[in-house]
C-alpha cells in the first residue's frame, strides 16, 4: 500500500461515507445507518471497510455534517490577548443556545475586528471518537465536511465570488465570501426559494459595495435555479458542476496545512496522548534498551573480573620477586611502595639522590616513533617491534636518502640510532632496517612526555 494513502470518514444523511485517496484515484464506500441498527454494528462496518483497504493505523480525518455544527459571526474588538481563545468562546456563546463549557470551538479571522466562530457539542463528538478508537481507527483531524468542500471549490475556481452555494442531497450550504474565505455560513433546506430569501436578506443587511453581487452555484442545480433566485435578488450567477474532492482537502489537513480553515481536534477534543498510537513501539524500545543495558552491565562485570585476575597475578609475581630480593622478610601489601622506599634508602647510603627509574610506556614509545616519521618522505613500514631498550623498524623507501631521513628524525626525538641497514630491491626502491635505542636520559624524557 502506498504511503500517500489518505483516509476520510464523514457522516452524511443516514449513512457513513468512507473515502480513500490513493495517489490520484478516489474510492468511496457507503455504510448505511438503517433505523434500529445498533451503533456498534455501524462502527464495525466502518472498520471492516478500512481493513479491506489495508488500513494499518494511519491518520484519519473525520468530517462532521452541518447539523452538528453551530456557526455565528462575532466581534473581536476589545478582546484581551491573554487567553484569547476563551474570550472568543464566550463571545460565541452569546450567539448560541448552549453554554460555553459544553462546546469545543474554532475561529476564522475575517478581518475588520470580526471572526467567524464554529462550535460542536463536545460530548456528541467524543462519543464518535471513543467508538472509532475501540475499532483502532485513529482520528487526528475533525472538520466540517462543508468547509472541506468549500476549500476545494475555492482552490479550483478562478475569480472571486460574494456567495457560494453548494447543493447536497437534501440541503444547501450557502457561504458569504470575503477575500477568498467564508465570513458567514447559512445551512439551508433544499429549497431554491429559501436560498433566494436568504440571499435577499443578507445583501440587504450587508450590501456588496463594489457592484452587483456574484453567486457561484456548485453541484447539480435545476435549470430554473437562476430564474427563481433573480426574481427576489439581483445577482450575477455562475455555475460549476465539478464535485468537490473532499479527500484531497483531507490529505492537506492531515499533512498539517490549514486546509478547510476549521479543525475541532483541540481543547476538550484534543488527542489525549499523541504517543498512544506508538505505545507498542515505545514499550518495545524500552524493553530492548533495558535488555541492552543489562547485557552491557554483564559484559562490564565480566571484563572487570578479568582485570581483577590480572591484578592478582601481578601482585603475586611482585610478591615472589620481593621474596627473592629480601629472603626472610614479610611480603608487604604495597610491594612497589616498599621497593621505592628501599631504593631511596640505599641511594642515601651511597650519598646519591633519585627515585626508581620510570618504565617507558610502549604506547608513548609508539607515539614518539609515529611523530618521527618525516612528512615529506614516502615510506612503507613493514614491521615494527617495540622492546624494553628501543624499537626495531623494518620498511621500504624509494631510495637510501629516505631511510637516512627517518634515522635523523628519530635522533631528533631522543633515540640513539646507528646507520640504517639498506638493501636495493629488484623492483626498485630499497628496504631498510633501523635499530633505535634510547639512553637513560632518553627514557626519562619519554616517560615525562617530552616533545622535541
């Protein structure tokens, strides 16, 4: 199944409509709501349709019919900026027959100190969301279906209109438009006379200032529609029979765009837990992480046991060495400290000062050798052996000068180097062997990390 699949579920007259947008194709199924049919059976049928289409928890847009939505224009002048949404809701409450606490609302700014408010009864929508959630249908957007249709009409129609009327099965949705967006919404019965009366009343209450008002009729209207409307109000009327593709707008909504202008997935209807859909993956990730930490802790513990064994073996060897040097003495707990103290005592007896010579670290020796490699000479190191008294290097160079340059660089870094032994190769170039020693003074310099 394509990753671009979009699912839309919306409630129409006596039926649910399930829409799938797959790339460029749109498929729609109707789930009837017959009288006496239980709600459980309806949602089960919705789930079966989606499962048949391969639904696997993707985001779904829920469309609500006009009879579930309240709409009214409100003034926004003088409202405080702080907690503005609450202030808008109480302004909208003044226009509606319900208390603000029972509503979930969204608002569309129409300019000039006004807004168009939309509200639904929270409880009624929550019942639908809970029923769909039990069927594992994830609703991430809740929009008025008529607003989705209007958005698609506005995107596909050239020019601007003062009114847009969309004819549905048994009703008409009339919108007053300003600057390409609705500033008033009038759901009407499917009667042309009622539409004409509403147009006449609205143009009288809020006249269009520029010229003759324009009306766009969307859908399958009878031929007499223009004549009957113009009997009551003078309008310039155009038609379009292109059906709005609400699934295309739902795709934009689910992508986080402001398509359709209104989304009720907020406030009391907001998603309780945005991670709920990923709960299984999150739990699996936590379990795997804990398992990894336990395994890592076990490996560290096992490694520490190995180090403890090495320490005990070294302590045993130091104890044996101390016993050979000082027969009859009790082996001290800290052999190194005891040997250092004995060395200082003997040095004082001879009238000399100093401490136990530090042993040169092999890694530090390697670092010094690498630092001695001349950057301007091309060399190939075939073998390198680091011992207690120096380093033996075997390699290849283009000529004898390259080997001599490496020997001089080693001398600069404190090594005592004899002339390198070289041998001409049959295929060109020379092989060389360099035996680099270091004196006690060099040892001290290397142990202290001295740099050339």
